[in-house]
C-alpha cells in the first residue's frame, strides 16, 4: 500500500494505481465562503411608499451614495391584486 496526502487528506492506494492521476482527481478546487447578505431593506408601506422614496431609503440604510434616479415614480408603487389570476386556464376540448 502507498500513502498519499493531498490537501490534508490521507489516501491509501494500491501500487497498481498512478498516484499522480489519483492526486489530480482527489484535489478539489478551493471555493471561498459566500458572504452573508449584509444589505438592509426599507419597510414598504402599501399605497404610501413610492419607487423613488424606496430607492432613497435603501441607499440611506446601506450607506450608499444617494443618486438622483431619473424616471423613478414619485407616486405610490403599483400593487399586485391577488383577485386577478396570474395564469389563464384553458380547457382542452
């Protein structure tokens, strides 16, 4: 038996296997940890909060440089009406 150590992991291999090929297969690419989502989101108030207001509050909460968003609506944002179906069903007759 042959002992190979790859990235802190020990492998015991028979002599009939190529240790270099085994080491290549055993080596896993290093993946950095995903950062936690550190963004903060403002509270949305239905019928009161406009798109432009939401963007300004988002920038303030996340310490971003406030920009003038041209075209952002100053009126309250549109709402999803749950009484209207998202999909229309058809009968296959």
